[in-house]
C-alpha cells in the first residue's frame, strides 16, 4: 500500500504525476484557503481530476504568460503538467 493512497491530499503534488508529464484541461480557477491562517491562493480545478493544483507565484506567472492574466479565460485551455524540482529554502524539492 502507498501511504499517499491511505491519506489522499486535496491538492495535486509532483508525486501524483508518477514521473510523467500529463496533458490536462482547466475547468476553472478559484481562490481557496489552503493553509489555515494564511491568505487564500488560486487553485486550478482540472477536468477528470479530484485534486486541485495550488498555484504558487512561479506557476501562476508562467501560466499567465501564455494564457493571459485573466484567470476567468483559462477554462477549457489545455496545459501540460510535469514533475520537476526547484530550490526552496536552500534545498531541492519536488514540484510541478
């Protein structure tokens, strides 16, 4: 058994992509409370997936660069999600 299956997350993580890129269709973007006591963050809902993709500044700016700044126009657009790594607090961490 995978521990991630026993305790599923509401949010999509790099490990959920099983090391492979995935073509997905955006259903919408909404602000959601991701961490208690922190400001809401934009979350992308994806067609056929139960988990949402929480946007960080880098992912948000990357998507805005080719989909436009108005997230209301992103519905129905296809994007490719892929697992990679980024530096966070001096360490390499998995990310999308």
